C-alpha cells in the first residue's frame, strides 16, 4: 500500500476520489492498475522508480513492442 501512495505522490497515477458515507475512497482506472503492475515489474528488475515509470508508459503506449 505504501508503494501505491508513493506512486500517487510522484504523479505516476492519479485516482479519482469518491465520497462513501463518511469517508473518501480512491478509484483507479484500469490503465492505472496496469501501470502499477508494470512499474512494479520493472522495479523488481532493478530499475529506479523514474525509469520503471518511463518504461511502463512506453509499454502502455506501444504494447506490441513488448
């Protein structure tokens, strides 16, 4: 969960917020979910957060290249 909050602070993902009863919850789009998966994949390969984000964005833009 800390990784998700970190990605939000860095601006790598931007969830929408929705009020439910007395609390606010984050809603992630499918593209955000996939981006997180890709970033984590690249982090496990040893890339920095910024490089993992860049690689994830490229992969999302051109999935046929990967």
